[in-house]
C-alpha cells in the first residue's frame, strides 16, 4: 500500500448473540490432546476453560461463503496441505490487480475482508471488517454447568470412521458445545472510509445470511454447526466522537432483532440510508 492518506469517517458496530441450533465444534490444535481425552477437542479459553468462537473462525467462514457465492477465483494459498498430495489445501481470493479490486461481482471481498500486506498501489484502504472473539454467554455458562455435561461445558459425540476398502469401523470421540448454547456478545466492527462503503456493509449482511443457512466450525455436513444470529443491534461512532465526549449514535431498534428481521427489505433499506446520512454529514 502506498503512503497516501486514509481518512477514517467512523465505525459501524454490529452486536448480538450467536445461538447454536445444533452442536458446535470448532477444533483446537491436535498438540493439545491429553491421555484419556477426546480424539477431537474444541478450542477453549485458557483462563476459564470455557469454549469460545474465535474471530478468525467466524471471519474466515464469512469470507469463504462470500467467495463461493460470488464465484471469486481462489488465487492465493494460505495452507499447502499435506505433502506431496496437497490434501487439505486451503485457498482464498485476494485481489492481485486493479481489475480484481474493482470487479463488479467479487471486488468487494478484498475491500471488506482484506488483502495481503504486499498488495499493490491499487489498494486504496485497509480492510473494513474487524471480528472479535465471541465468549460463552454468562447465562449459558450457568446452564451448561448445571447440566453436568460429559466434559466441562461440552458434550462428547461418538462417530465411526469407515475404511472404504475393508469396511472396518474406527470409533472416535468428537467434542461439541451442545445445541442451545449462546455465545455473546458478538461484535463486528466495520470501518467506514467513504459514505459509499454502505454498499460493502450491505454485502456483509448478505454474508451473515449465507452463514445462517450453512454451518460454523467443523463436521457441518454431519449435522454440527447450525447457528442463528439474535439480539442484533447497530450503532456507529463518527470520527469526531473519539475526541469529544459523546454517546454513540444508535440506529433505532426498540429491541434486539434476528438477522431475518434486520435484513428484511424495509428495515435493511432504512438502516443503510441512516448510515449514509450519518457519514455524509460534515463534522463540526
């Protein structure tokens, strides 16, 4: 990126909860396995041993689904997979030219989710989206503790890996957060550099809808990872709010909404227009 100046107009904050509709499994490193433990453990907060949703997992899934939805070319390798077969190779889309960056169908992906640090001068702004880690909601902490689950806050699901040649079954233990658990508060932070970034923010809302109809974490094709976004609220801080004593300006929501309610045609239109109006006003 060149040394051109970047003007941050402000930030839009989307907060809410993530409810697990089926068991949620976001795996930890295999190096953390213990003798007598489950075969595939979930990632946990080292301070309190509670499962959580890493911001990287949430952001990565939103990006992946957006790339598929927009048919973006996967032109950048972030994981080479097992060698020499390349099994497990992971590729994403990164704008590598002005044409990629401005592409009418998928150019927004690099603008929202980011590019590599060595991208060319055609990159005009940093990535817009920041995704925080999402911790287990305090109420769910208490409920899961009282349930006395297989492991602290989680359940163990038995599966069998079948050898396709011999038909031999190898049982294994899969750790999951039980259905009904709630993680929150979730916080997505969207940086605005120009009023027209509302178009990019609208794409983020689409990505969230794609995720609700897909799955988060692993083993989604076998039932895990269905989630719902609830209690959603939106507010913003303009640039001047950071050096003046002001309350954040909130989009009017009498109560937290579901994603379906927030993205309903009229509500979504009102939301995007409110954002445009706020960032189009000159700061005093």
